[in-house]
C-alpha cells in the first residue's frame, strides 16, 4: 500500500553524513528549518577518522560543537616521517596549529544531537527526482511517498542521486588505493600524541591517536601506469 503524498518542505537535504548534518545544523543556528533524508535506518557509522586542522575547527566552532569535539580527542603535537626500509627520519614537524584526528562516528553523533527532533528522516531513500514548472523539486521515495521541496541540497556521497539528476560527471579513480582501520585499546594505547608515517616504494603507512584508547591507521599504495610503484613522498602531510 502506497503512502499519500507528504506536505512540502522549504529545504530538503539529502544524506545524513557529515556534510548533510553540518548543513542542517548551520541552517538551524540561523533559525532556518530543514529536513534531512537518510536512506539508512540509522546514522551511518562507516569510515573511521580524519585529520582536523584549524579551518575545520573554526567551522565546528561556528556550528557550536568545536569544544565538544576537542574534549573527546587528543591535540596532536607533530608529525614524524620515516623510511620503512632504513628507519631514517625524512621529516619531523612540530604542529603549531591545532590538529586532531577526529572519529567520524563521534562527530556524526555530536552533530545529530544538536538538531531538533525530527530533522533527520531515516529509511528515506530517493529513487527519482522531477522538477515542476514553478521550480519545485518532487522527490520520489522508495516507500512510494513523494516529497515536494523548494530547495534541494545534495549531500549523498559518491553515488549521489542528486548529482546524477543534475547531470554532474561521475567520480573518477584517483589512482591510489587504501586500507583503513581503527585500533581500540580498552586499557589505553600508550602512544604519544604524534602522527607517524612510514614510506616505501609506492606505499605509505601511518597511524595517529584519536584519544587515549583509539588509534586510526591507514595503508595506501599508488601503482603507476607502467606497473611500477610511484613515490608518495610529495604527499607526506596528507592523511586519507
């Protein structure tokens, strides 16, 4: 049995990831109501952590959640880059600016908790989008319902329905592959608040503590077109 058409919304944001929740919270801080449609039945906790520099913290402060995130994560003091084969230190940098490795699920939960009840509508997957002559967007959902939106904001990731409707180019492969993870030490990991990277022929491995118990790690490799591994030294400050 199909549901009847729902009442319209002024602003609809598609995707309850970091971008979608940040957009909704920014609007809420300005007194503007929005609705976030999320295809999953709950917040998507996929992904692990990411580097957070001063510009990111300024954005979090503007959203009113910066101090919450700071309390839940370590301040990382510096970076050490070493050769995986010789152990020689290639670069060592002390961070003068604010830097933390923020857990993705923690930030999602903090953003979601600041939104008014009912802002996020879970299990709301868009299957198609139509535009009326008055500029309104008609969002057709998988459950048979339809939602009318005056403004549509796409924050629905790499396989974005909104991007496809807009005719944007499909994502292209960067040429680099990666494996990522989060190591949890219930009794504490004991690592210093430093970002460590090891380099070899076409690969890099790194890890950085998020807090006293969780450590984010990654391994990336970049094969070149001729089948030989390319050097990643130019990307030594990056963290996937």
